C-alpha cells in the first residue's frame, strides 16, 4: 500500500492563475500536480471536496480515484473547477506511480512511441496569460520586455519574428492577430478591412521565411460561425497548419462540423474541453482535423490517455496544449511521447527562458525544434524547495 498522508496546495501572488498540488505518501514520496485559472476556487475544491476522501487512500488506485473525482453530480461538465482540481490530483498520482517504479510517466503509460516530439512556439510574451489583467493586446505604448517578447513581435513585425524562430530551429509557430477585432465574445461580424489587417502577419511570415515554418492561427473561441468562416477562408491563401478554437462554443459539435466542411483550413479543437465524452462527440460529428487537449484541464493523464485512444481510433493527430505552467508542459510532453497519433507539443520560449525555471527543478530539453524525452522518474520535474519557503507562498495542507 502507498497511503496518501497529506494533500498540499501552493499558490504565488505573482502567478495568481496557477496552483500547484502535492500529494505525500507514507513511502516518503511527493507527487506533483498543477492546474490553471481560478486558483483560489480550485484550492477550495481540493481541500473541501477532494482531500477528505483522499487521505488514507492507496495512491496506486489511480483509475478508481479518477472515476470518483470526475463523475459526481454537479459541476463536472467540461473543464470546471472540480475537473481542474481532479486533473491536478491525477497528475500527482501518476507522478507518484513513476517515482515508485523509477520510470518516466510515458513508460508507465505503456511506453514511448517516439524518442522526441516536434514543438511549436506560441508567440506569447513573458507574462501572457499568467497574471490577472496581463497584456493580451498590444498598444503603441508597449515596449519589448526582452528578446522573446513574441506577442509584441508578431504584432509589429511577424516576418522578423519568424526569422528568429527559424534560426533557433523552430519549424512551427502560433499567433492570434484577429483577437483585436473581436469586440465581444461570440462576435458575429468582422469587416473585410479587419480581415486584411489580421492576415498581414501571415503574409509577412511567408514573405520572410517562405515554407520553412508552419503557422497556426489561434482564434481563442471569440467568434460566431459566420465571422469565423470569413477568417478561415481568408487564411486559406497562407497554407496555415490549423485554425484553433474558432467558435465561441467549442462543445457545439454540429456548428464546428459545419464550419470545417465549408473551409479548406484544418480545424484544431480544443484545449477548453474536459473529459473524453466531449471529444468523442466532436470526433463522431467530423468536427476537427487536429485534437488538442490540456492535461491540467481535461482530467489529467487518466482521462487524457482515453482521449488519445479516441484520436487514434479516428486517425486524428493529437497536440497537447501548454501556455500556462511548467507542470502542464511536462504532462503534455509525457503524453505526447506515448500517444500514437501525437504530432506536436506546444511551448512558449518566453516562459521557458524565464519564470518556468524559477519554479521547477528541471525543464524539458529542446533541441533543433524537438523536445527530447525526459528520463527522470515520474513527471521529470518537481517544485524547487525554495518555492515552498517563499514568504509570499500561500500554502494550505490537509493531513491525516
């Protein structure tokens, strides 16, 4: 038996959307998990709803625990706070499993299908999406905060950004120049002039580096079907790799299928979904070309490997998401190495070069546009000890 003796959560004011979870066992092991958005709400869900039922449990019973945490009565559709909390717990349980047996999680899942996986750079800045009110749109007053302020770069000179990525070995990049034109969520129109302005970044990239880099377009679930169709059709001329999350309701399988059948650009869906059932419905409706999932939102490894099996059954390529935190990156990488149809792992070079390394003991090795397989047991990383001793750390524990 490997009894869970402590459930610990940790938050930092400078990264208010992130929360880390640690599970201690009577073996002396510590498993690490993470999730993103609504950190204080997730903290409450962990300690009030989950921890009382975890303490004293055998941490080896991962499937049984996952079923209990992802199928109660209310609050469990898609990536709710309850599912985000369950995701963090599940990742920590798999981290424990790998550590216990001295093997990486990709081996614990059944072994790797590849020794490395191609990465793409999401062109975010250093604090994009990590702080409350962090810069999401670029203004004329913004100045570069460092060499990898890539959101500013694609807004100012996407061609020069593409050149810098190619020089570092990247073969794929993701940008979101249309967000500025969505005046509200579910925006139902976009002018031809705004479409032209949004396409300018893609034109600059193709002019600068030709076909040496793939380009993904992120639409952040901001559009209704008519506006999304206009954008997608305009992007056909630039041979984009995919258009990601084009609709405001990404669980609407029929609307997404209708859009997909009216444009030649491949559709990617969706980091926002939780649980295998949502992906099953999209796949059955013919709604997507690329399947994206985020392990800190979808239910952790236990649910993610079921989603990966669906992707394999429908012969669809899989791409784990990370624009959030270092544990999400390691979790996606471990799944991407194992899953038969995985093709890409998302990274943010701005985060990798700065604050990710301030939080965890190890980072993935990126070489020539590929992430190499971690060899350490479990996730392959842990929280740095000094993170727990920071004066501003918000730590809450539930113990036996």
